[in-house]
């Protein structure tokens, strides 16, 4: 056994390292406007989700309870976005040569599956209550529902321009080859540039989630008014179905985008422009054809490509590679790997 003094020293060392790591995370969070807004709104959203849940149980309102669960799962989305915005700032290394930018995609996919689960749960509960509407203390619903709407309006105000903050800077890597022998002409790619696009996409997703939350709050207010004025108790489960549908609709695009990226599909944004790029490249002096083109999404709005060019043995390789990069950079490809295959034609 370690002496008591050694245990104290060990625990203090672990505590200081943990404190240093937490301080590092907070510095990363507060160094960026988007991640700072995410963190502050996460705290506000989480606090009010507890308020809504307690009021929903007190008033026996499934609409309010379902909206609180929606807010809780939106908090997981906010947390995933916050974690992704921090993790994507980690530097690339030998093992993760592209860095950690795909943490955003994985977080979105897992979070989307959880959101679908809770949406179907709310839907099934709402159908049961629609068949046999319970007594709801609707007079207590209105104030907390309005407060929920105000919280979401704060989020909309904070993130309404979130999707517009992002960079489009990126440099390509070129690989010129002589008879399949590679020579690397690197143009100094920076993963920090990629993060700008990633954070922009994260903020766009957060904004859409908050917008769905806002519509959910409007639904709860509407059901409270209908129950107060007309005694329509069925308005509460109808409101819950409405919220569940909002969750499903907001999540389907998130899951679809995540699957498309993970399956390495050609980016949708390049579907129409790539054929034009191929024609321009073939039009370069000494280029015969474009072979084995591969384009994929590294993370949101960051496109990577690789292709082989069949060229004349007398071609100027620097000219062909640099102009090929310019053509695809204009189409939005951040990184491009070009291989020259010389033919005696």
C-alpha cells in the first residue's frame, strides 16, 4: 500500500491534470463565438427542460412532457455539436492524418437515431391518449409554455446567422507521378481551415433543431388555449403527435446526410459540376482523359477528391497539375490528389 502522503500527492496530481484539461476545453469553447453561444444556450435549454418536465408531470400534460423530452434530446444535439466543435479543433497526427473532423458526422448519426426512438415513443403514447384523453390541468400550462417559447426565441436570435459564419479557405495536395512513381508537391493544407465549414454546418443543424422546438412550444400553447376555451382534452395528444412529427422530419435529413458521408457517396453539391470540370481538364494541352475519379465528403462542406489523368509524355506536369487544382477548387473541392499516367500516344 502507498503511504498516505503518496496517496495525497497522487490524488492532487490527478486533480490538477483534470483541472488543466477542463480549463483547456473551456478555453477552446470560449475562443470561438459559435461554440460559446452553443455552450451558453445548452445551459439555458437544459435548465428549462427540467422546468418543463416537472410542470408536465404536475399538470399531467403529455404535450409538455414530450416537449421537455424533445428539449432534453435537443440538449444532446447541442452537446454533440459542442463536443464536435471542440474535437474538430484537435490537431491531425500520424494516426489521424485528417484530424478529428468526422466526429461531427458520427455525433449527428448517433444523435439522430436517439431522436427517432424518442419520437416514436411520444407518438405511441399520444395515440393511446387520443383514444382515451386524460384530465389535464390546462390552467397551469400556459405560463410555462410561453416561457419555453421565449427560451427558444433566444436560441433563434443567437443562432440565426450561425450558418453564415464559416470559411471557404482550403488548399490542395497534388501528386504528380511518372509512370506511377509518386512525387509529392504539397500545398500546405490546414485542418483549421476545414473546421470553419464544419462549425458552420453544426450551427445550421442547431438552428433547425431550435426552430422545431419553437414550433413545438407554439403547439403546446395552442393546445392549452383550446383546452381552456373549449375543453378539448384531445388537443394535448394531438400536440404531442405534432411535436413527434417535427422531431422525425428534422432528424431524417440529419441521418440521411450522415449516412451519405459515411458511405463515401459523391457529394450532392458536385453532381452537376464535376462533368464540366472533367471537360475543362481534358481541354488542357497534353491531357487525353480523366480516369478513376473519386470524390467524397470529409465532413460537412469539405470535399476531397482523387483522380488519374492520362497525359502525353511531353506534357508539362506542373502546368497540368496546377490548372487541374484550380478547376476543381473553383467547384469547391478543398483537397485534390492528382496522378499523372504518361502514355506514348
